[in-house]
C-alpha cells in the first residue's frame, strides 16, 4: 500500500473513504484504539487529518486523541518511507543484538532505520520490511539476504 499523502490526487477520496468506514464504529471513547488501527490499515499511517477525523467522530478532545496515539509505538505518526526497513530497538531486540545488526549489514541508513519496540520480544531481534512484514530471530546474514531478495523484486 502506498502511504496516504495529503498532496496526492486521491488524498480527499482516501480520507473520505476512511471517514465513511469509521462511522461503523460506535462514537464511544472505548473505540479509540480500533479507530487508530482502522486509520493505519487504510492510510498506512496516522496523518494529522485522520486524528482530527477520529477526534470528531468519537467526540474526544484532539489533544487526548493525539496524546493516546503517541503512547503506542506500533502506531505510525510519521509517513513511512516507501522502501525503508526498520529494525526494532526495544530492550529485548537491543539485548539480542539489534544495533550490532544495523552496524554489520552495511545498508544505507535511509534504507534501514530504527523503530521503537514492536512488542515481539520472543522473536528478537525483529525488523519490518518496507511492506510492514515482520521478520524475526534475525542475524546479519538473514537481514542481508532478505534485503537483497527484496532488491531483486
């Protein structure tokens, strides 16, 4: 999926479609997390416009909606770079060698970045590819192989 971009020709349609789907959720505060998940599923991240739409639909102050979104590392508040991979650098992944993997694989920093804890500690170290697919129990050789396989596509 291509991440939502407010300057794209289809931006209005994508946001309107998300808003229409959001109406299925009851306008109750307890549906905030499902609303975030729906936005991220449909738009590939939580652009500011989606946070405003969620705030309005659920009748929760915008500041509270934004504050809650920032508390969950699995929610993306920045537009993902298409083609970038992200190594989890949470405590378990760091202990399992995430930073050593980043240093060892010799992949450009703009292609392999760091991301906060993904809560997949049993699979540490963990990386997500540019499609959001999660790869776990990584070694430097496996990261290089996945990365090279992806370049060949």
